């Protein structure tokens, strides 16, 4: 694996992240817009983790704030009770190089630091590629649970 840096997203990263998800993430979410991701980063600045591939050359010679190309993401949300993982996405041309594993390790370290006990992931049933990745990382499906949802998008803030 190349020189990879995992760091939390900032407000300056959000347009890049949204464009990245169109290429690298499977499916879409009601929160996959500028407002949704802005709220996430404002509420929990360490939740959206980015895997950045370092630019060539020495770090001190890189332009300030330029730490490379976005190659992966994961949202590691902790509500004080549960540890939730969303949007694990790796650039299609960079898969099977340890980027997803590095992102999950960083997310799990965050959860442990916050007192979390178990991580759970939202994984599309039809996304067989993701199933292999999650199993390789030690996650297993819990078939006895079913996710229940109710969209609140039309609700005024």
C-alpha cells in the first residue's frame, strides 16, 4: 500500500467526498447531499474519516493543505450507546489494497477510545462485494434483526 493517511474530513472536503461517493459508493442515501454531510461534520467532526493517498515528494514540499488524493471513506458514528459504520467506500481502482481495512481499523480505534463496545455496519443486501470485505474485517450479518426506517426529509428543521 502507498503512503496512506487517515484523517477526519473538514468542511473543505465535503464537495470532494460527495463526488467520490458517486464513483466509489454503492447506492445512495437520503443524506448524500451537501446539507446532510455538513450537519454530520458540524455535529461530530471526527466521524467522517478519509483515506488520503500522499502526493509524490516529501511532505514539507507539498502545498499547504494538500495531502493527496481521496481514495476511501467511512463514517464512524457514535451516539454514546452504539457504534455505527456507514459509507465504507474505496476508489474502484484501489480496492483490495488494504485501504478499507485501514479505514475500519481507524474507526474501531475511535469507537474504543469513546467507550464503544460493538460496531455495526449498514450494508446493502445486494452488494456482494461489500459482504466479502466486511467478512474479511471480522463482521458478520445478524439475520434476526431488521432495519425499520421512516424518512423525515419533508420535516422542517
